[in-house]
């Protein structure tokens, strides 16, 4: 589904058509090549400590209007501490366009059977399908890591996010004040769909 050369190509702004790709034995859990609704090629890849500085910069510039349930934190020191916890305790998957970090999804704690999902997309890349793809990436990787489900929390007023999560199969399991807890079981059908190579998803 993808190689290191694909990663470099997409980060340089080149494009590709992977719709006929049937995958290989060495492919990751989900193809890292993604083209958004505006035709922008985006590379999605797991990341770790080496991406910490880029993540801190990403969240330090994140608009306050796009924050949800007090995340990301407001100050740079708080962001640095938060990012360190995410990297230390969870698994991160990052989206790049032209070498710029434009999206981040993570689930944590990584040692929990049903870790919690968080996802953030740069303002100019929102409403283009990237957030949905990042969630699918997390689903595919979480299943590969032997997690049985993913959970998340969303503000009841965030109708756009609610619609995305529901379309992915998340269901409401609890509601407290204005916060909804949702859960997605990583059953065989769901895993087969998100881990299928591009040609099989058409």
C-alpha cells in the first residue's frame, strides 16, 4: 500500500493514484496515501518521540475556536506536557502535506484494551475528509495492536464531529452534562473494512 518513497513523494506535494493498489504482505495496517476532497495528497504515518517538536508547534498554533473540551491546552508548557503524555502512553498517527503537519490522531493508554481516541485537524484542512481518514487509520492500527474497541468523548454541541463518529460506527454509551462518551467495537467486519487495500474499498 505504501513505501518510504511514497511518504517522501507526498510530503513534497507530488500526487499518486493508488485506487488500483491491492496491497502487499509488507503493507501497514492502512494505506498511508490519502487524497482529500480537494485532491490534495496527504501522507499519514505513525510517529513517536521524533515528532514531539512538530506536534508541540502544531498545537501551539491551533486556533482557540477549534478547541474541544479544553483540548489542546492553551499554553506552550501545558502543550509540551500533554504531548509528552500522548507519546509516552499512546500511539500517534500524523498527517503531512508538503512536509507540514496538518493532522494528528492518537489513542491512549496503549496498554488498555479500549483506549481513548483523540483527533485534531488543521483549520484549513477541515471538512475535506482528513479527520474521517485519520479515525480510520487509528481504527486499523488499534486492531493491529490487538485492541478490542476504541472510545472517545465529544461535546454534545459538536454536531459535525458527532456525525463523523456515528458514520464510522461509534455508538453513544454514556452522557454526562454536555459530554458524550462513545465506543466503537473493533469487530471483524469493521477491521476488514478499514484494513482493506484501496482497490478493495472502491
